[in-house]
């Protein structure tokens, strides 16, 4: 297992290098002058020139890339053009909020998908199945921003149960953290929940038809135990993959949701960086998203082997 | 004779399909006595597996089951799920065809045997472990303690089927239903499994229902044989009688299609195995009259196409032997009977 993990890690590094080349190349192609954007049109030429030199923007492009990478591996992603803070500290500042939202959303998604998908698989072509199919269609079709606004209108406005926006760190005020998290987590989780519902349905249906489920029933096991240990347990294995992809997507920032709820996450940071042509921050953020995807995929693959003993990775032996 | 432990009477099973009801079992009756072996023989789709699943309520919701089946004198058909659950495993144990797919690939052997033990009584973890190891030893798996931790894919096909049998034995059933239990196995392993089940039957005094399409297996182990065609019993009788004097044209066809290893005839004659033309009927559109008549080599009676022949005693048989054919008396000794 550890050799497999190491090999996967090495592959990940290669992918990461490729991603960083791409990210860097795209930044070069984007029109606009970051220094001009940072200083404004009226800045005096000397300050302008000084900042360009300090940022290394007059060096040849390959050299800029090498410099950037050399610093990046040490955790130094440069300094924001806009605020002057280091990119790393800007990103780390946003991580807890993003992590809260992503985990909250995936919990919401699973709370929707597992019961609803299972119920519809157990009663195919019955009302509950139609309801599940209809609501997952709706969940996929409803735009995040609209759902967010509606939730705010109802639960923050009319009912006044929950705050309409903002974020409270978990370490400062757990209750406040949860209060602030609920609406954005639902907003971000609904579409993932809709995707996962369909997936759980087909996975459970397939699992239900397996011979070993019949064996379990023939043993005299209670229906609930058969469902838990022979149907859901086996349906869970493929669910991990799809759930992992959803989690990675949520972790790399749900820009719209963060905007609607004024949530200080990574998506917002990246968006602001695009707006202000803050290249170092944007590069750092995109690279981080790539890292998140790679890590989640790695964890999913390793979890697979734990969930299904038939899967052993060749290089592990 | 003692009272039957399992008695099936006029069992009907139909599946609701878009094309209309698929009548898969059409009035099946048989009796199984304690310690005896009943073989249910037929082609794929003749309704043999469906009947056994129907007894325990293991068919999907699209199945309509009618008729009667009593286990130990108590009716099974129409009982509640919870009442049937108590019979499953503890009263009637089942062994299925493919031991790879019939075991859960992601749970250990111990866990899967343990589930069968826990389904009917409270057992401690230690109790499960020692009892599961005992069961594995009983079904002839060496180094049982180590095997408990194995997953199905780590075992050979024969081992897996032994685990299935251990699971079926866990509830101490009075009846064991072996549904094509040796079909997926190598011939040598097949023989070992047959021997194992015979031994367990002797030790536990179980009645065994052996569902198979393999007449070679039947000849070796059965006391009594039921031949099924299109969901009906077309012939039944004691094994020697049925093999020696097959009365129904279908049974004769089956036996004629069976190669005989110690056939004294010269090689050329031996190759002349008879085959039965045609396919079993579509259960949605069963032919009127005798379901076998479109394929029957001797149909000549006008009644064949209009009137299902009743299961009646075969003329001239000393022991219990019944067949559902208007030609039950005209054919013996048959070609197939000759060959044996």
C-alpha cells in the first residue's frame, strides 16, 4: 500500500508540474497589465517601473516561470499585487471557511442523496421514485444564486431564524459557526445532492439484484440488516468515487455561493484576484485547486482498497 | 412412512410482465420426507429454482404465488415476512449455484457465517467465532481459524461452496435446498461437494431438495425424482424406477441425451446421442393442452393439443411412479432406457 501511495504521489507531482506550466502560460496570455491595475492609471512612471522590476515582469517569460516554481516549492507563492500580503497567508486565511463550507455542503448532499436514492431504488417506478427523480432534476436545474437568495429571503428574512450572510470561525463561536454555515451549505450542497441521488439510486438498484443479497435473505437476516450490510455497504464503494469528485469541486470554491453569502472562501479570493489581475494570488489559488483535486483523488483511491478487499494495487505487493 | 417435512401442493407462480403474466410454475406438487433426497430436474426455465425461492418468499414483488407449501405442517405461502424470516436458514437452508456471486465479496467469511448464526439467536462475538470455525471444519475446510478472516475472492470455487454450505448449516435446518449447487464447479470438486452434502445429510438427518439439470448427479444421490417441464411435474418416481422405465416422452428425451460412460456399444453407436428438437415454451404464451406437445416425438392424440394430461400412475409400475402423458404406457422400454 505505501509503495502504491508513493507512486501515486510521484504521479501527482508530475501532474502538478504540468498544471503549473499551464496556469503560468494562461496568465501570460491574459490581456491587461497587472501593475497598471494595481497602481491605477495615474501612477507615476517611476513607481510603476519599480514595481514591475520588483515583480520580475521584465524578465524573459521562461525565467519568470523558473523563478516562480523555485519559490513555489518552498511555499513562497509571491506577494499579492493588491494588498502586499504573501499569497500563502492570503490562501491559508481562507482555508477554514472553505473547508467548513465544502464539508457542510457534502454532508447536506449525502443527507439528501443516501435516503432519497435508497428509497427510490427500493420502490422503482413508485411515487417515491418519481419524487426523487423530479426533485433531483429540480436540484440540478435551480441556479445556486437563486436558491441562495430564496433561502435568505425565507429563513433569514421572513422567519429570521438564521443569519443572512457572513462567517464565524468555528474556534471562536461554534454555535455561530453552525448558524452561519447552514444556509450556504444547503445552497452549495443541493446540486451535489441531486447528482449523488441519481448515483445512489442506480448503485443501490444494482446492488439489490446481486446474488449475495438473496443469500443474505435466505439466511434469515432481517430486512434492515440486509439493506445495511449487503445492499448499502456494497453500493457505497462506487459512491466514494463520485462523492470524492463532488467534494473536490466544493473545496475548490463555490464562487457564486460564496458571493451570495459573503463567505470569505477561496472561490471569492480567486475571483477577486481575477478582477484585479492579481497574478500571484490567482496562480497560487489555481495551483492549490489542482492540489486539492489530486489529493482527493488519491484519498479516494486509497479508500477504495479499504472498502473493497478485492482491490489490491499491483505495486503494493 | 413418517410425515413429510416439506409438502408442496399445487404451487403456482406467475410473474407480472408487460406482455402479461409469465406462468413459470403451474401446479407443482411434491413431498420431502426427513432424511431423504428429492431431486427436481428440468431444463433452465422449467421453474425449478423459482419454486424453491417461492417457498421462502424470496421472489421479487412482481411474483404472484398461489397454492400450498407446508414446512413441518405449517403453511408457508402467504405468511408474513417476519414469519418467513424465521423459517429461512433455521428451518430451510439454501445453497445456491454460483459461490462467487452468492457470497458478499466485501465481507469476511466469519462475518457471513456469523450473520446466519445471529439471524436466529443471540450469540456473543466469541461464540460466533468458535461456532463458525466449527462449521468450517465440519464442511471440510482445513485451518478453519485462519480461513475465517478470508474474503471470498481469496478462496477457490470449491472452498467457497463449502462456505455456502456452512452458512446454510448454521441455522441447523431440517431441510437443505441445493439449487444447482454443483453446476458451477469442476467435476472433481463437484464429486467432493456431493459427498459432503450426503455426509451432512446423514449426520443431521436433513431432508435435501436437490435442484439440478444434471441427470448424472440425480442418479448418484436422489431417492425420488421430480421431472419438471414448463412449470409442471411431468413425471415423478423412485430414482431407479424413473431411470429404468422412463414413461414420459420428455424424460425419455432427457435420458437419451445423456452420454453413458460405460456404454458397451461400439464407439460409432455411442455417438448417437439423441437431441430434443425445439425450445421450452415461452411462459407468457404457454401452449394449450400438454405444454410439451409441440416438441413431443409421439404426439398423435387429438387431446395433446387441447387437454393437459393429468399426472397419473404409470401402468404396470410396482412402486410409486406417475407421469403426465397420454403415452405414458406405450413407450417403455424407451431408447433412453435402453442405453442405460
